[in-house]
C-alpha cells in the first residue's frame, strides 16, 4: 500500500523514526521490501535524480508498482530524494510518487521559500506531500558541494515552515552524505533539534546522511580487494534520541551500497571462475533484507506495520 510520508509520520512522531532507503535497481527493491515486511516495518523508498537516470525513471516507477503487488503487506511511501523543481513537478505528475523532496537549500532563504512554495502548491493539489531543506550538509548533496556544515537556524526553520506550508523539514545538524562523515568525534547538534521542536511542536523533521558505515562492513570490503580508508558514520544508538526530538525520517543510502559492494567483492573473490550476475545477486537480496530488518530495529520502526496498516486503511 503506497501512502504519503505524512501519514507515516503521524503514526511515528515522538516514538520512532521511519527508515528512508535509497534504491537504484531490482535486486535492491526485492531486498528492501522483503526486509521491511519481515521486520514488520513501514518504510520510505527514496529515488534520487541519479537513480532515476541510472536506467530510466519509468523503470523505477514500474518497480514500485510491481513491488506493491508482490508484497501486499508492505506499507510504504515512494519519495523523490533531493529533487530540483523540475524533477519534483515530474514526480508530482507521475501518479506513482506520494512524496517529493525539494532541495533548494543552497539558495538564500527567500529564494528557497519561493521555490519550495511552488512545489508545495503543485504537490498538495495532487495529494502528494513535500519535504524541504534548510541548512547545508557538509560535503556533496546531489550537485552542490558545501565545504562546511551550515546548521539549520531554529528561528529560520519556524519562519520557513510557516511561509512554505511544507510537510516536513530536513535539518542540518552535523551529519553528511557518504562514507566519510567525521574526522574526529562525532558531534550531532541535538540542541538544534530541541530548539526546532520547541518552535514547531509535532512537526516532522528529517535527518539526512545517517548511514552508520559499519567498520566490519568496510573491513570485509577491504579484505576482499577494496581500498576504503578513513570511513566513519553515525552512531545508530542516536536514532531513538533523535526520534524523541521530532525526527520521523532517517535517510540511509551509503550503508546499503556497502552491503552491495561487500557481497559482490567477496563473491567474485571466492568464485573466481564465475561470471553469472545472478550468483552474487542471489546472495545480495537476502543480505540486503537482513540489513534493512536490523536497521529497522535500531530506528524503532520494526514491529509497527500492523498497527500502521490498521490506522491508515482507507
Ligand atoms: O543524498 C544522496 C543520496 O545518497 C543519493 O545519492 O544521488 O548518488 O543517488 P545519488
Ligand atoms: P547516507 O550517505 O549517510 O546514507 O545518507 C543518505 C541520504 O541522506 C539520502 O538523502
Ligand atoms: Zn540526503
């Protein structure tokens, strides 16, 4: 059942966070749905601009509709990750997406508001909901590179949400995209979340860049021929604390890529005579499902599927 992120957030707010997982292909789709259904978690499928152009945007949309048929128990949102205005409008018209993210965070405040508002108006008119962003994550966000974190300002967040009427807000609190998040101790600015929650009680917040980059995963990749140095991620024991402060969506992409990389490197290292893509694919799908199920336990979303389905059945 495809639902909006807003409907999922209403169930989760203050208690747990919904996992928002980026996928690009068929094997990830199968593993993702299996892992969420098995751990009984509602979830969000994230499709980025890069994922949409990897094969064809319609291929991903068809995958979502088919997965909905194959896994009738699943309750999920189909969400555009880090969209620009044009891509958001395309998703609004697709008939498949239930949620879009307009990421105009690299523009100055008033221009961010202006663009976000246009997307909100178009999306709401068709029953979709909108995530917007204020502040910049250090590193790469789609096509934009920020040298340093630009933390979200709580006063601005309140003003921005009231001006745009967006449905959720991605906040910059010290996480970043990719596998190299912290050079020293990790400092997540939960004080900023606290201040935003005071100004916007009950309003859903989003944490991007939340992969944990497990050292064991990196070690296995390197042992199987990889060369990933200095990787580090977000401590997953922080997830539930963030959820209490209004974070209802936690974005995870890099960790799934690491699982993919580890499985494929180990498979071909251990089976040097093989070249059939289905060999590693058959290992990857259940491994990815296991990874998703374990992550949902850390997010607190595991076990909530039946209650959410009952609450949302229209
Ligand atoms: O925020 C970025 C996501 O991890 C998506 O990455 O644009 O390479 O698909 P991508
Ligand atoms: P990670 O790179 O930490 O997985 O973050 C993904 C993300 O924020 C997608 O929008
Ligand atoms: Zn992101």
